C-alpha cells in the first residue's frame, strides 16, 4: 500500500503514533485528511543533510550543497548533494540484493549476490570526485531546463568496494565489448515499472580503470540510502550520472549503451561550439566524457568581512576530470592579474585537490576573490560562462566570492 493511502486509512491513534504526539483536536479532522505533520517530511532530517542545503525539487528529490559546506577534505554525507531522476527505492534488502551481468558481449549471463561480491573479490578504497554534468546550469542564457544547480552539485567522498574490472574478468566478456550500461532499482516517476528513470554507462576502457568501483561503503560506512545503498557504481572524473545508484545490473554492450538519458540532449553537448540558442542536429551532439577543470573556494564564505590590514586566508578544492590540476591561481581584481597559490597532490587519482593561500587587499572596500585552476594539459577555467549548450552542462567558470574590507 502506498504511504498516502496508508495514512488516509489510519485511525486517530495510529496517526498520533506516526506524528509522535497526541493530535489533540483529532476528532475535528475531516475524514481522510492527512495532517501537515505527515505531508511534509523534513528532507534535511530524512537524509541527514545540513539544513543550509537547498531543495531544488522534491519529486524527485534534488538537493544542492553550498560552497562553504564543502570545506572538508573528504565530503561527509551531511554536505553531499542529492541528484535523483526517479523515486528512491522503498524496499532495500541487502541480504537479498543481487547484481546481474548481461548484454550482447558477456560470455554468458551471471548473477552475484551482494554477499558473494563482498567475500570473493578484493576490496579497494578511493576518494572519488563526482560532479553532476549540470552543475552550474543556473547561469546559462538562454536558460536551460532542469534543476538550476549553482555550484554545489559536486562531492568527493571515500568509496569502498570491489573493482568492476575484477567482476568483468570473472564474468568473461567478448572481444567485441565496447561499452557498459547500468541498471538500477529506482522507479520511474510515472510509476511504470517497465521504464527505467536513467540507465547510463561508459566505454570499456573506463570500466577497466583501477578506480572504477562497485561500491558498498561511503566514508567507511554503509552507503546512505539516497546515495545508492546497498550497491553503487562509482566512476570518478566523469559526469556523476554514470555512477549508477541502487545498482542491480550491468549490461556489457557491443555498441554505445542506449538506455534512458544516453541519447538526445541528455548528457550530450554540441561536438563543436555553437551560438547560444542554436538548434543542434542529433549527429552533431557528443556524449560528455571526462569533466572539465574546475575549482571551488570553500573558505571563507562569500560575503566575508575582514578588517583592513589583515590578510585573508582562503582555501578550497580543484579537480579536472581524468586529469590532474597543475596550477592554482587567484585574483582580487576581477581577473586582471593572477597570483599562484598552494596546491596539494590528490589523495589518489580522480580525487579533488586542496588549495590554500593568503590574499592582501590594498585598502578598504568591496572586492571579489576569484579562483582559477589549470589542468595538466594547460586548460584553464574560463573567467565567464563557457560554451552554451542546450541542456546547460559543463559550466566550469571561475568560482568567485565577495569580500568586504572594513
Ligand atoms: N539509479 C540512479 N543512479 C543515479 C541517478 C539516478 O537518478 N538513479 N542520478 C545520477 C546523477 S544525474 C547524478 S549527478 C548522481 C548523483 O549522485 P548523488 O545523489 O549520490 O550525489 O547520481 C547518478 N546516479
Ligand atoms: Mo547529474
């Protein structure tokens, strides 16, 4: 029975128990009425998120983080954005969970229990940066449909699991394998059980990387439900949409995977730059692979006030998809001049890198601190919005914070 029907059919005593307090004038409630206290679950409590985070959508749940909440080196659950395309599965039983490998390019279909996965293959832990392809979408003009993410759809947690590669070796794949596609237990918003909300994937070469995991832990504990409990595909450095949550299947394909959100404008951008608002033909759209170089100032919080004569210490993280960040720069004069600041090596490949520095301001007044990362191939973040695309992906413009010196 669905929750709404259950609540509607419950008597006063049961409703009071659900709310956790006696409904004092309960006899005056219209029949079938759902008390507000049960209509609006507090998403911050439900998902254990920082109450400062922003709910962009509740059907499905999409919750954005803020730059200053992402200050930790390893992102805790409390500050991690949630991006869902469908409904979070309601019944998750790790003891009965299975993962099935199928598709044109497996030797034969094979199913593993979660327990088997954990006991038979070696465990690995990596810190992996996951950024939604649509992070930064809110700045595009003409605007793009979809969640209006600002800068907070990125995380870098520690994921523990087994290597997808080890499983593919165990299953046995044919030499014509080119791509994998994931299948998951979340359900389509329409309620149609035969429709997948999302089923994406990546080329075999990405599947074979050491860091591509079938993860069952995040930050040393069971993965929180909203982030894919009990099993999740995690492939850092690519749009986070390839990291399938609530993983139930992997199809090994002899062609580019064609599940929902692999085609059309979804996670694809014009192969060559186009003028804003252009209609782009399907064959001129390319699948997003490695994410572009980007950075985030996580301290201080934008709007910081400091007294004149003091230096301001700042810090944050930088990442560059499959590449490393090579140089980190900052500017206090709207990008006219840049100075280099400290940049650390990543904890491992595909983890974000920490930067820190001290800025000196010449006199009292309003300033902006801008941060710019440059990757190992010399690509720098653009100071303003990069190339327009129909769905507003890949905005890697420099992050900026406001600073007042008084
Ligand atoms: N099964 C499933 N996996 C999914 C999604 C989803 O809706 N269903 N959303 C994807 C998208 S678009 C993103 S950006 C990331 C978000 O991961 P998070 O919610 O753990 O931060 O999960 C990806 N994996
Ligand atoms: Mo995403």
